[in-house]
């Protein structure tokens, strides 16, 4: 089999890239390790920057997003018994759209199926070869048989644990990492959200977040210990812990119920540089991880894919290598800005086990600055809604 771009991974990065390339007349094959249901089963943040919405529009898959997505003009931050609204409209004249990553992925899968583009699900033992030359090849097993996919470029969109980044020769890659000493336990529930907007909470018992998927489906998180197991978080324990971290006004509105999904995620910051190795290009979680606090994971993946789709389209249409040559540097500029913001939001809102009095006081000063300074609020707003593309 032969294609122009072999895409490894059918998460949001791989599917969005496939869709944008299809619209540019570039042929792709996606190889995905799991089934479609498995891919759709992972629950992730659902806050889309305007730039992400525009990229999804460019891919022609924004119909349901526009019908069902909730436009949010601000967020609330609760700390020290006060709640402060960060008014995106007033501060930076922009907003975000709340629409779950699962739904983005579902829309992209449907569009790819409708376009008749090839996706091989349950592709096993994917291996990447020859990307340092002009004729890369991807090998894999499917249905008990060995297959070979020849291509011009390989897009590594296979997430943090994927094979693409691991295929890069040692020494060609530099990695940077922060592992935070806590996780988030998250619950999805078919009940209306406590508020029209997201509430981020810094409480002495730890961070909490009230989020949503729709007017009838809510998503809540509480900071938990790294060695907590999801089985030890019964629904009753979760709701009691969430209640203990929310203010009276939020508690009066909180409607609990049986969880329809519950999971624990560790928090990590990670960047691998560069993003290009000959004819292998990394995008999304394959190249970087952010803690979920700033809701940047999906937006950063969409930003990589926006650059990559244009770079590949320019190459295949006109033989212009400029986009591919500058791909890594352009992505990394935005990646590090989003890494900084996600790290800062994480430091601001969590309780760090074993932190000293200096760390505690610095966090208090950061909250004082945010609540008292319009410039500080504007900086948060500017980053949250998404920095402009160059
Ligand atoms: N072979 C084929 N597919 C693989 C392999 C492999 N060896 N390893 C992983 N994959 C698949 C995974 O099964 C998954 O479906 O690659 C896909 C990667 O998807 P994601 O992990 O969702 O990564 P990405 O598409 O970059 O999306 C980034 O996901 O983690 C969130 O917050 C993050 O919202 C961001 C988004
Ligand atoms: C979510 O709705 O899952 C969500 C929203 C905002 C975040 C993180 C997660 O910062």
C-alpha cells in the first residue's frame, strides 16, 4: 500500500490532520492501535480556543460544534472564601467554546468515514522506517497479517505513549519535564452544571474544578493523591470531597448523581524538541503534555496540526519546503507559551504537599495580584482564550 502521508494515531491530532489534508487534496492513511470505541471512551477537557474552532471550521467539521457548543465569556476563580470572575469579553474581547474532546473526535471520525479516507483500526506492532531518507515505510500487523505502507511523510500523532517519538534515535531528541505531586479524580454526571461558567477552586483541602459538557451534563474534578486508586473514590466520597471544597453558593446549586465516568489522571508537563526528524513530524501529545489546569491540551494539538497541514499542503502542491523547514520552531514557540501558562495555573490553584512557608506565601501573593490587578487578569484571559497565531 502507498499513501502521501502515513498518520500514526486516530486521536484528535491524527484525525484533524487527516481531514485538513483531505481538503487540500493530500492522500492519507491513519494507523490506530485501538478500536474507535476505545478512542471515544477517553474523557478529556473540552474548552476550545477561537483559533481551534477556526481550524475545525477549516476542516469542515464544525457544524455540530456550532449547534451544540456553549460559548463562555469568562471563568470564575475561587480562593480564600472569595470568588472572582475573569471576564474574557471585557478584558480581551474574546471567548471560548465548551465542547467535549470526545465530540470533536466523533465529528472527525464521522467526516473521515464519509470522505472514504482509509483508517486501519487495531493496527498492531506499528514500526517506522527510513524517515531519515526519501522513502519512509511504516510496517504493522492487522488481521493476523504483516503489512507495509510506503509514504512520502510520516505524521506521528500517537500521543505520549506512542511509537513515533520512541522511534527517533537517542541523542536527536531533547526532553523537558515536570511531574506534579498530585492527580485529578474526575467524574462525569448527567446533571445540570452548578454554574453557567467554569469555576476553578483553590481550597485548603486542594484544587477543585466545576466544568460541563452541556446544560445537562457536568464534569467535576478534585485534586487527589498520586497513589490514590479510582476504586477508592466511591461516588459518595467524591461528592463529599467536592462539597467540602466549594462555597455555599455553589453547594446550593450542586446536583449530584451516579457517575457515568470516573478516572484519575496524573499531572505532567513535558516537551520533546525538535518536532521534525527528516520525514517524520510529531504533533500533539506525541511531542508535548500539559497539565489540564489551563485546558490547553487539545488546543495545542490543533495548533501543531494547523501548521503541519499547511506545511504538507505547500509541499505536495508546490514543492515548497518552507513550512516543513520552519514547522518545529513555529510550533515550539506556541508550545512553550502554553506550557508556561498551564504550569502557572497549576502552581496558582493547587495545594502542594510538603511545600514550605515561602512557597505558600508566593502562591498567596500570586492570588492577591490576580484578584487585585486588571493587568494580571488580562494576562490570564489572554492566555486562556488563546494567544494569536503568527
Ligand atoms: N500505533 C498506533 N496508534 C497508536 C500507537 C501505536 N503504537 N500508540 C498510540 N496510538 C494511538 C492511541 O491509541 C490514540 O488513539 O494514538 C492516539 C493518540 O491520541 P491522543 O493520546 O488523544 O493524542 P492527540 O491526538 O495528540 O490528542 C491530544 O489528547 O491527551 C489529550 O489533552 C490532550 O487534548 C489533547 C489531545
Ligand atoms: C473539562 O471540562 O474536562 C476541563 C475543563 C477545563 C480544564 C480542564 C478540564 O481546565
